[in-house]
């Protein structure tokens, strides 16, 4: 790109619009990555209630060891940028490229949008398809109510929910005759980018470019997505070797992880597309000693794990091709988790099944 020199430059730069971080209100940083790259989080299940027996030696039921699963969260995004501002160019452009302002512009227009889009993509990828229906001015509010209903069914607290919506969905819900946005009168935008509330849920309008294709909105609870920014290092060097001027460098290490125990706190609404059918897990131990995985979506690819980790982002995930022969496995309980995906479809939710394999 050329450097434009002129006899006079205006002191005001024609900056592009910037939004700041839009997703910060919908994520958390509850875990400490100081000094480490990977954090392991344990998920502890519960056990079912049973009737108390007033006779016998097992009056509370038959005890079983409380299991657990481990989710490894390893930071993967290590990003950087650099640019120079020649002193002669800066002077002849009347300081229009002043280093501090140029750095701020880089953060606002490049770094923060990338982080926001990455966080939203991770939320959507982890929870699978929640719904796929076209949104209109007649059904927008009903679609939003379906999302809040799904979170409530998963016992997600109302306080802390946030909806990231496309400009089109915001327009449709404003035009929906069945609902008038209650925040239009006297609502204070307490969060960056918030334009109001729907039934107490803050609404944040996000550019289309931040969303994957065909996504209309994402409803989440801020406890679901852990979004660490381990390193944000921005430096300006005055007259470094070989440069008469300023060298600007920046580095940011970040990532986003949806906690396995809180996947149900995210709901994604697609405007179109077909959601893959979740796989079925069938174990036949008395005759053939096999585990079979199947999805009713034709030509779908199934990925699975046997250690309880999420197959969508686990290092132990395997692509299913043939029935699993368990005849040589050690006796014990295996947690089979699987999902179905197809290039033209939306990924399914994850199926989880405990399989008790007997000794050979």
C-alpha cells in the first residue's frame, strides 16, 4: 500500500467506526492461566434417588463410586501484529499516524473484532444446533421465547443471560406485533453494545460478520463460556535499529472454552439449514460384544470418544467407521460420547451413554 505525502494534512483522521468488545458481557474468566497454558476442570456428576428400605443391610441402596470427567482447556490462539511509522512520513502528514492512536485503532478495529467473532463461533460450535427456522416480524418473539424456555428447562439462571443477535433479528423483534421492546422507554444501556432488554435479557446487536452463516441469534449465560486473555502486550519502540521512526508490535494470547457441564446454557437459532440427527449408541454385549453408532442423517460423519471427553474438541476423538469390538476390552464402564456432522448440515448435539463392558 502506498504512503501518501502531501503539502498539508488535516489534523483529524477519518477513522472507521469501532464497537469495542461486544462479547465481554457474555463470557467469564473464572479460571487462572497464570504461568500455565492448560487448565483442567473436573465435572462431578450426581446419583439418582432411590426408595429407602427399612430392612436389610443396603437400606440406602447399593453404593457406587462417584465418577468424574476432566476437561482440558489449552490455549491455542497466539496472535501478533507489527507496523512501522517512518518519522519523515509522520511529520509530512502532520502527525496523522501518531503511534499511540494508530495502536488504539489496531486494537479496536482488528484485535477486538477477531476475539469477539472467535468467542461466538466457539459458543455455537459447542452446543450443536438448537433450532433452524426462518425468522420474520411475525415469529421473532416466539423464537426468542423458545430459546429462553430451553435454557429454563436446563435450569439456567435468568440473571446472567445475554443474547447476541444479528441486526436482522433485532429489526424483526422490534417489528413483531406480539411484543414491543420494553427497553425503549427509560432503559439504560449498562453494557457495551446493549440496545435494550427482552424479558430481562440484555440484547447485544452484533455485526453479521461475527456470526457463522445462517445464525440469527445466540442466547447464553455468561457462566458457560470461559474466555481467558492470558497475554495482551502492546509496545512502541522509538527509533529501533534500522528504523528512523516508530516500530509498533502487539501480541495477544487468548481462547474461549465452553464448559462441558454448561453446554445447556447456550442456545443457537439458525435461519435455515438441517440439523444432523444425534447418533444412537447401541451395545450388544451378550452376543456380538460390539458398540454401534448410527445417525439417521444420511452420509453424516460420526466422531466419538470413550473417555467421557467432548468429541467436538477432544484430542482423543475418533471418526467412526465400523462397529467397535469390545471383546478384548477390560471390564468396566465406558462413557461413549458421539456427535454427527455433515458439510451441508448443522452439527448434532452430543449423545452420551454409559456402557458396562463385562470381562471377556
